[in-house]
C-alpha cells in the first residue's frame, strides 16, 4: 500500500505539505498542489476519506434523511445502515429533519453532492419532483420504505409489501375468531399508512368479514397518539375485540389504553402491531406484530446507493425486500365469545 | 448577500467554474483557482457548507461519537444536539461505534479534522491519551457525559453531578421507609457507573443506613441485563423492598423481573431509575427516576465545540450542567412494613 511518505518523496515535499494539499489546497502554492496531485495519481495513493473525495471529485459519505430520530424504528434502521455502510468503507451522515420540509430542503441543498455523494431518503416531506432535481445533479438518491400505491417513475425505491403485512394481521385475528375489528392508521411525514390498512381490510373481506366489521381511526406514529385514538375508538365501539395498529408504537399505546379502561390484553382485547421494533418484545404483554425486515431494507438501500455512486449510474428500479412475517406473542388470543364457548 | 454570480463576474469566469473551484479545485487551472479564491475573499462570499469549509480550511460539520444508537438515551441526545447544531448552521455527523474501540479509532482517523472540525465524544472506548492526540491536531474535542472521579486534565468535559443523582434516589427511597436496598450498577463502554452508585451509597449512610442494608449487583445498560440482574438479586435477597438502577433501561428490566416473580411494583418493591428516557414515563407502571437534563447537556456540548472551532481556541474546563431532579411516578411507594403498620 502506497504511503503518504512515498507521495511526499515523489513530489519532493514534506508529508505535512502532502497533507496540506489534500486538506487545504488553497493554502499551498498552485505548483506544489499540481506536483503533489500528480504524484498521488502516479502512485495510486489512497489518501484518507476527504482527500480521496477531493481526488475523485466526490465524498465517501452517504446521508440518511429521516423524519424523526426519536421514533425507535429509526435508530434501529440507522444501526443496520451504518454497519452496512462502514463495512463498505463509507460513513453515514444521519440527518434528522424533524418532520419539516424546509429542513429537508436545507439539508439537501447543503450536503447533496458535496458532503454526501448519495442520499437515502426515508421521509417523504418532499415531492418526487424536488428529489428528482437532486438526482439530476448527479447525486445518487434512493427512496427507502417507499409507501405509495405507485412506485416512483424517476427514482429507485427500496420497500416491502406493506399490504401483505396488513393482510397477515387480518388473517391472524380472523383465525382467532374475532368479528369486530378496529384499525389505528398511523401517519408520519409521508402521510397516512393506507396501504397497510388496505391490505388489512382486503384480507378481512377475503375471510368473509363485512365492511361494517371494521372501524378505522387515524392517529400519528406515537405511543401517545395510539393511546388517545384507542380511548376514542373503544368509547365509540366498546364491543371491539381486536385492534390492528399500522405501527408498533401505536399498538403499545392501544394496550395501555385498554389497561386504563380495565380491559385485559389479550383476554378482552387482542392487539397486533406492525414493524417489530425492539420495544415490541420488551413490553408486557409482549406485542404480537408483523415484522418488517429492517436490517435487510437498510442493507439493500445502502448497497443500491453505493452501486449508483461507484458505478456513476442511475436506476428507477423498485426493490421489494422479502416478505414480512407474523410474530405471535402475548397480545393476541382467541376472541372472548369463542373463549366463552370453549 | 454576495452571490456566486458576483464572484464569477469579479473573477471573470462562469458560475460553474466558481462552483468547480469550490468543489474540485484540482480540476481547475491553478491560476483560475487563485483568481476565484481572491474574488471570494474580496467580496466576503459565503459559499455553501463544503465550499466554506474549503475556503476556511475546515468543514461546518461536527461529529458525535456514541457507543450504541440502539440505547434510547442516544437518539434523544442526538435529537437535541442536532437541533442545536442546525440552529447554528452546522451539520451533525452521527457516528455509531458499536462499543468497539477499533471502530472509534477508525472514525477518528478518517473524519477528525477532515469531514468534521469538532468531535463530541460520548463513548469512552478510547483513553484520554488518544483523544488528546486528536485534539493536538487542531480538532475541537469535547468529552460529553464524562463520568469519572477526576475531570480530564487535557480536554474539556460537559457533565452532570452523577453522585447527586444517585443521592436523590437514596433520599427518596429512605424517606419512604425502605430499609433493605438493592442497586443495579450499569456498565456501558465507559465502564461501571460507580459515581452514581457512590452517590447513592453515601446518601444512604447519611440517612443512617448501615453498609449491610445495600446489596450491589453489576449489569449492562440494557433492559435484558437489568432483568437478569434483578432475578439474581431477588433470589439472593428476597427481603429487598427497594431497587435503584443506575439507568432507566435496567430499572424497567427490574420491574419486569419483579412482575415475573409475582412481586407488585410499588406495593412489594419500589424501583428508581436514572436518566428519564421517554420510555420511563411511557412504561407501566411509569418509572420514578432521576432526570438528567439531556437537552441542556447536548446544547452545552455543541456550544462548547463550536466556540473552540470558531474561535480556534482550546480549553480544559469542566462544565457541570444544572442539577438532576427526582421525578416521582408510579414505581415507588412506602415500604411494605410501613404500609402494614399504617
């Protein structure tokens, strides 16, 4: 491996000067910059990250834009994405946009193509148009956890079959004998999680349940919002015996609301979440949920961004990571009517 | 505000060339680089972040080194630090070191002084010596949540009075009439949280409890480890009525262990945590804990790093952020013996 000292010898300068050229070229005499850069090229020296970025005209950093680091799904995703990036010699710049399109825009303007050569976008504050503009400037843009009926026509997407995830929850609850269902539909910055709901509702219909058997309420992706929504839902529909929440935080809030209303989970009320965040198995009762393959989504997104960065290519492909799976824990059980008959 | 177009006019080049000079100076003729840099200086142009970094010889990015993003304390800290950094026009590069000194070292080698002009170090995988070496290369290094008996002699630290936090827990439990205490002492990458324990133990002594009234077990900073440690502790000392855990995750694990052993919290066992992560108030029973001023620690650390970066100065000061406070929730109550007498 070529060392900085060899570059310095070839260019007839000190190591400190080579380092200066790589870090602060404007502080070095132009002729010296030229001589050092020539030596680097001739020897095939691989300097440190920023230096390499200067030499290649791009950085070795990817950025991950997400809407809310305080939602526990994101740290879990960050952990997986960061490991994958590091394995490949890249750093991951995590940008928390606080659910604010203006912040997303500011980050993109400042880092896309300069600090970061590739951007993985998990929040959808911005329209595809603005993101496509960024991609058109030569930045690798990957949409991750894309959750719309249509795939993007201009940008690559990494996603999962969210409708299948909802269907798994419905089939599980229907099989347990439940007949009256509630659904808590979350909404992050990407809008309501309607595909998850649609999958749930269609599967219920396929299992012979009428439309009237399902009551839908909208909430936000938080424990507190799931709690409030469930309080309202159980007040209006006290005969519900099963609740599907389109994400785990809301499902945990639903279990807490049930407890505060004196309903036992799962004896009086079954609750199913979606995602399988760490808290899902840590909570008591442990949450039955539909697991998303978080680490695989992260790895696929990083790999796709790097293919684009390193190959200098672009793609509009849609990558659907392997199917979600149902994880049965303590929060679901037979419907109370069936239980009584037993 | 001076625009890129004005710089281009002054230097008699196109805007694209100015942009090239700022991003890829080695691709531009040295004379042109000189002319553009001169125009930038004369006009006081503030180019975008990377460009500004090149012009000033440093980047507008801070890095935050932490040991484990999956521990919910860190996302909460990141959120606060990122907001503070952004308010001041800086980006925050979050580096998750996975409790591995080799990864910490690799991040430091690659980004310190190049991608990041200042580093906030929350993990203590590395010794002070290695970090001081980084600081000696002109990088602002701030030790955050420093938890050793002696402050660093070479680097600035931002911390809190961890002993006072432990003492608050002891005073609370003693005041509730408890006489037999357990302590779960956590250990992250920085080693055991002995200052928290010492504060707890000394306050117990000050309230007249003998040394024998306290049983100490060691664990790791996780819910699972708190659970296991509590199972062992209650097996050995079934008469314990109060447990202090040096962090909230372990305290929540302790509550789950108590539940699995048929002990009611707080009727049979009181549990106090330390930190006040979001989960502490979300969990049932809600956790009594000693709140650390997370947002203030984050803001102070960012501010200190930026003072050093922007002022080009260094300091070895120790900043102790305001005192922790006790937050009483549902997990603590009168000692069972007192309860029976009542």
